C-alpha cells in the first residue's frame, strides 16, 4: 500500500487523498489505468498493471475493444483486476500534450473514471497522474485539472465513492502535486 501524504475529508462523506506508492499494490475497489484508446498495455503504468495483474487484463481489454470499439475519454473501459488487490481496473484515455484542448480531455477522463466507479457501485478508487508520463502533460497543470475534476464530480453527482486516492510514483510528480494541493 502507498503512503498517504495529504488528506481532505469532506462533510464526513468522502475523502480525497494524495499518496506516494505503487498503484498496482493499492487495496481499493478499483485502480485507474492511464490507457491508450486501443487498450494495448505495452508501457508505463499500463504495462505495470498487466505485469502485476496478469494477462487476463490484456485479454479482457482486447475483448472490450472488439465489443465496443476504441475507448473514448469520457467513457472509460473497465476490466477485472486479475491478481491485483483491486477488483477492477478502469482504463482512462488521457490526452497527449500538444494535441489541443488538453485540460478538457484530461478532465473528461477523470470525470468518466469516477462515473464508471459509481456505475460499478464502488466505494474506493486510486488513480495515477494521468498523461504526465510519456504523454507529456505538465505535472502541475495536470494536478490542477485532476483536483478540479474530482471536486466538480463530487459536487454535481450522487456518488458512492468514499475514498478517492491519487497515487503517485516518482518524487518529482509527488512534489508538483503536493505544491498544487497546498495552494488549493
């Protein structure tokens, strides 16, 4: 499990946490995978999830794309968690920096992931810093977009979620997200 760095509890209804650790070890109902629209999990967080959770995640991802087509940002796919502690993996497609309208695309991916978690009637979810790796989204900007999308979702939607954890791996990302967290 990760180390909780920051935590905000809202009206005893839900908790938002900032943590450092390995998302594949999170003991939550679902983790979010930073996926591509084809659900080919060949690198980054996606590769780590399949390595730890097993080939069943890739097999279920292939079946999803075959049945539903490419994954949309606002409608993430989901699979089982295989042998992960999490029961589900929600596959969110984040934006590539430089493609245009990146803030809205990232917010759509976060909002969609939370909506899928609620459709699955989950109470806890962990997500990485989507698009901040090879997709090049600036970490501080991603933190602002992610935090705002989470707050907006929880204000507008009737949610079953009790814990929303942003799980970060490397120190640079932790530092950037923590700085933005403290500004809010």
